[in-house]
């Protein structure tokens, strides 16, 4: 789910981005490398439990090279840790939904996405467009570029489009590299129960689904995730779990009531475009314990539910601190 990056004008916010436990001064940090290290740590733990577990960072594609530029030296440690890259708004939605992304912005993103693709990684594009002809254009052009894509008619990612997915097939999809299409359905607000969600998804033929761990604050079980692997045409899909690591969300199980009155120093400013989402000093040890280091971390819950991978959001959180 896209959390639009924003610039905060108050100098006081930026001037306090130090972390007593982790850094004497945020200005000394390499924010790109901090995020790479975060993703690498998540990958190492997950693949240590489930070797074929897919790790897919969304946005922040600049991390694939050391200097964040298309011609820069490849960040091999980072690329070795991931299985693909997600990218929003490549062809539609960068400035406004259902509006074509400028050629300049699109080409910039493609240049970096192709660094990842040429190193064997799967590229998953989410374009936000609802006009049927634009959705067709999105699918066709992304396919021509060597990407799999999802034309999302709703930025809140609440709906399953009617009809079969682009490049529909009855294959048994065992890993990300085999997927020819995907469904991005992380907001289950339209489903009253997990069974209703499962029934709706298993009536489709998508090769992969990106979904949330929870519905109505109740986590999906390994048995339920296994049901979701069934495609309507008899094939199998992979099931990927969404997890935001660059923002804290106040509706998650880990949110402490005391934070409503006084937040930890590593929780920064609220995202004005997404109520209840707060920028986080993602290099902070306490936050990383919540996400993957702790004995009952968010990642542990995802692994226990037997997802096939994780879709990491707000990877571009480094832009806020820079």
C-alpha cells in the first residue's frame, strides 16, 4: 500500500533525528545503507527458516546501486538478499491516479528496475489506473518491458478486478520467478470474514497474491494460507505477505497504548496522506526487534502462517530523512 512520501518543514523534526542507541547524529548516517542492512537482515532470518521465501522490497529502487544511480556500482549484497522489486506508478499514477506517469519519471525508474531485472530479479509493477484502455496499456507495456504487473483500479487496494488476470494460466506456481501476474489486495475491508476473503481469492486465477497477515485483527493461519494457494482453474499460486518497515502503523498489534500520549523517540512524524502511519527511524534497534529480530516478531508471525514471501513497503523511507 503506497504511503506517499512527504517533506516536513519543521527544522526541529529533522534536527532530532539522532538515536542515542544507534548513532550520535543522524547526519552521520548512510540512510541508503541502513535500509539495505534492514532488508538484508529480514532476508537472512526468513531464508534461514524457509530457504525459498521470497523477499520483495517495494519502491526505493535506488538501493540496487551503491550511489543510487542507474550506472552506479551494483549493490551485490542487497540484490543477493532479495528476489524481486515492487514498483508503484511506473506507467500510471505517479502524480495522480489514472493519469500517465511522465516519460522522464518512468524512464528513470525503468533504468534502475532493469538493473535488478538484469540481475535475475522479478519486477512487480503496480499502476494505479481505472480506465479500461489504460489498464490494457499498463499490462501490455509492462509485459513488453519484462515485468509482471497489476493495474489497480483503487489505490486503497480493496478490490479484485473482474475477469481473468493478464497472462492467465493453470500452472503450478512454486516460486516468484514463475509468476506471470499478481493481485495486490492488502486492504480486506470489503470482506466480513476470513472465509469470505478465502472464497473470493480462490475464485480467481492470479499466480501470486500480496495480502495482509490480518483480517479484523485476526491473523491468517497456515491452513488458511494453504487454501489461498488454490487457483480456480486447478493451478497453484504463491501467497505473499505485506509488511511496512519504513513506517509505524497505529492499528497494528505492536502499537502500545502509551504511545498515543508519548511516542518513543524513534517514531517521528505522521504521514499526512495516511492517517495513523508514522515515519520511523528504521535503523533503530527497538523497531527492528518488532519487525524481525525479536523472538515473536512480525516476521515470525508471517513465517508461522507459512506465507511464501514478504512484500516490504516504505523502502523509500530514506528519502524522508535525507
